[in-house]
């Protein structure tokens, strides 16, 4: 009986303090954080770049993976915040550079020291964050949108690395490298498209 | 349980209707699917890319994966050259020759040093990529187009590798060589056309 009373007392405030039902998010969408999540998920260039770099870091082992995981997301956020007041950069060029770098590292099975992997993760994060930040400032969802992007980068790269770290079979590591060669090829074609369009 | 699965799939199908693309401008790169279709639209490209996989599988490791890794990258470099307007002479001849040389290599079971096999594949990839680069229509979404294009190329290699792994059995070896003969025949036909 006493327990039931305690539960009723606890439930009362919960009922009285219930949040208003927000069924009409037409104007705000799902909010800036989720806008950021969606922005990353729909930016194929960003997704491919993170995928390739996470595969690369995962294949290099846990030490590389740990540094890459935190610095990629942190760099993304820092680059975004830095670029918020800047005008929009040339997205395609920078995206292509990231694709070339991440895909090339994976395809050629590069074996840099841990410090270099960390620096590359930070650089890639800053580069893409810069692009995102400059773009998002016009859409009015920054800086929470940037937080959503950085969190998604973290979760996505962590998931890919977690799947890649245990890979030992030659075929599976080779499949990852083939994916890297595809990303490199896409990056190269992107650069071509960019120059073609500019000319 | 099966009925439930069907109901679920039906519900998913109902909830994810396709977009009606009633106004695609003719000749325009319409993204991923256009890119995916482009490499398989020409048989001269198809036989050469399948032959790369066949030859790689016949040569065994590490050529099995090195050739299909090298081909897309060099092909994309050729595409890049084509896109920025750098000319490459006798492109059609080079493409036709790729079918002849790669087909002959599979047919005869040629086993050159790895670097030589890589060089052969890279040179021909350049021709194929350049042709694609100069033929690419102005796209609405270059990234999606490029991705579809590269995936189609890789899938053709995978098809060749899939057939090529039969090489470990005697009957399979004959089948792989027969496929090489087919590629050679196709290459000779396209060579004839290129020279005519």
C-alpha cells in the first residue's frame, strides 16, 4: 500500500509537468541537431570520406583508431565553428580533396605513424567542418547543427572502425582496400568534374 | 510467419513510393543510375573490364586484388584527363586492343611478372577512362554519377573474378580460357571496327 502511494505521488508530478505535444514540426523540422544529422547522412561526399578514413584507421589498429575517432569528430566541430562567419567555400573541391586523401590512404595500404594518422584525422575534420560550417550558417541551424554533424561523424566512424578492427582475413582487408580505390577514383573524377565545370 | 513477412514487405513498398521522373532531359546525367549504366552501355568496355577480373583471378594472389584495385584508380585518372580536355591519341584503338591483349592473356594463360601485368592493365585503364571522361554528359550531380560509374566498373571486375576463380579446377580452367577466347574475339571485332 505504501509502495503504491509512493508511485502515485511520483506519477502525479509527471502527469502535471508533461511536455506539450509537438506534432507540428513543419516549420522547424526535427530541430537543429537532427538537421545536422540529416545533413551529414545526405552529404555523400562527407559520408564516403569518413567511411574511407574510418576503414583506413581501423585497418591500422586500435591506437590509430582511437586518435582518429576523437580527432576527426573534434576537428569537424572546430572547423565548423571557425567557419560559421565565413562565406560558403567551394564545396566540391574540398570534398574531392578529402576523398582523394582518405581513399588513397586506404587503397595504397599506407602505414603512417600514429601521430600522422592523428594529424590527418584532425586535418580532414577541419577541412570538412569548414565546408559544413560555412554552409550551415546560411541555413540558421548552427551551431547545434554542427553538434549533430560532429556527433554523427563520431558514431558513424566508431561503428565502421569497430567493424574493421577485428578483420584479419586477407579477403576482408582486400575488400576494404578495393573500397578505398573506388573512393579515390570518385575523388579523381570529382576533381575532373570541378575543373570541367569551371572551364 | 511467411505471411507476416509478406505483409511487412508490402507495407514497406507502400510507404516508399518511387519518385515519378517524368521530365528527365534527354542526354543529361541523372545521377547515380546514369553513372551506373554508363560503363555497361558499351560492350567494348564491358569485355575488357570483365577480362581484368578474369586475368587477375587466373594469376592468383596478389594480382587477384591488385589488378582490380589499380584499374579503377588509373581509369579515373584517364577520366580526369578527358574531363579537363587533355587529348589521348587513338583512344578507340587502345580500347579495342585492350580486349585483344587481355583476352589473349587469359586464353593463353600468360603469367608475366606482376609489374608487367599491372602496367598492361594500367595503360588500358587510361584509354577506357579517357573515353568515359570525354563522353560524360554534363551532370546534375557529379558525385553520384561518379560513384555509380565506379561501382559499375568494380562490379564488372567482380564478375570476371567470380568466373576466374573457377580456374582452380581443370574444367574451370578450360572455361576461363574459353571466356578469354570470347574476350579476344570481341576485341578483334572492335579492333576491326576501329581500323575500318
